[in-house]
C-alpha cells in the first residue's frame, strides 16, 4: 500500500503524521514517521495539521546508524575521472548531523567552502543482517530527500572525509517518508539542487551504480541495520560552477515523487577560531560525495 509519513513538530514535541493523497496532514498516535510506518496496522488518527503551515521535522529523528555512499553515480564518477569502484565507498554520519527539511542551516565560520548535495535517502524498516538483495528490498521502509552539506576544505584536509561531513545540524532529512511502491522502488527519479533558484545539481536515480537494495544488502554484511537507520545513496555531482554557500541563501533540494527540503542559510554566531596560519591544505585525496 502506498503511504507517506512525516514527523512534525507540535509545540516542543514530535509526532507522526500521515500525508494523504489530497494533501491533508493527519496526525497519528506515533512518535515519528518511522514509528508510524512500523505501527501501520494499529495507527489511530488524533488530529489534523494545516498543510500550509505544518512544521516538518527530520523524518527519522534518532537513527542508530547513518551510512553514506560516495562515488555512486556513473556521471559523477566520470566527472571526477575516477575508475568505477568495485565496492561502495562508505563513510558514516551521526544523529547530531540531522535537521529538519525546513530548518535554517548555520554555515560554520571555520569553513571557507560549504556545498550542498542532493541525495536519495533510504530508511530501513526492519532489522536486517547479512541479507540478500531481495530480502534487503523488502526491508526498506521508504525513501526521502536529503541534503548532504559538506565542508569541502575540512573534507579534503586528509584522505578521510568524516571531518567535513559531520558538523551539527547539517543534513536535512525529509519532508516525508514515501513507501517504495509509490515511487517504483526509486528506479528513475529526477533529483535537483538549486540555490536562490540557480541550478547547482541535476540527475536521475537511474544513474546509480549501486541500487538502494544492493547498498542495504552490502551494509548488512558487516552491520545489523535497525528500523529508522538511514543510508544516503550518493550525489549526481555538480553541474554548475558553484562557489560555495553564503549566509542568506535558500537551498531547495528536490526528488521527483517525494518532495523538497527548503533550507535557508545563516551566519554562524560563533567566531572563526582557526589559527591565522590555518589555510587550505593540499594533503589527502579529495573525497567525492
């Protein structure tokens, strides 16, 4: 059954919601979108939110694991001049990096270059460990939109990308969790990323090297995935000569059939604490994704 679930803010608390075909946002007795999916047969409607003013929060607020994939779009790999990888290129994020699809993004003053990346996010719906691709497909609760904001100068300081990928509240996730049958298992969805209406990225999930099910199966060989876990499937690469984000801009991260994360950027209230001698380094190999 095709379904759309969301996590919405009601005052200082979060609750699950169902987004109906007519656009109605129906509050349900679940903690969040993932909980609503897991308790689908027992859900009760408890109210309704105004679709025009509803405050969407992060679809999966507290995942046990967030795994991210670089070099997973053939066009991106070609753009970078890299060989086709035999295995997925993986790194991890933490739950503290997540934020809502309408939340403001503070650009860290310690970075000279922050860029956004549109990514299809996979949300896990059942525990999986060492499963086949077919079993992995059945374990996917659904898909959502993600923007993998990255501090490129920090990412490229070393051969490990983590330090440029995990600044606080830097990864919008939402607005809705869409079940696989509603988007044909995400086989051919258009992705786009714009800044103040200017296109920065464009692509299609048909260009993915490793499919969502293949990624779930692969990751399950070394990690037990839990309901609510997130896999970011990679980015199609930059198609514009973007100079990096600055405060006051508006990012729109969109995936066909799912929706858009719309996030404004803001200046960091904290000072730049880098030493005066701290300048961009050429050490390490630039990481993709």
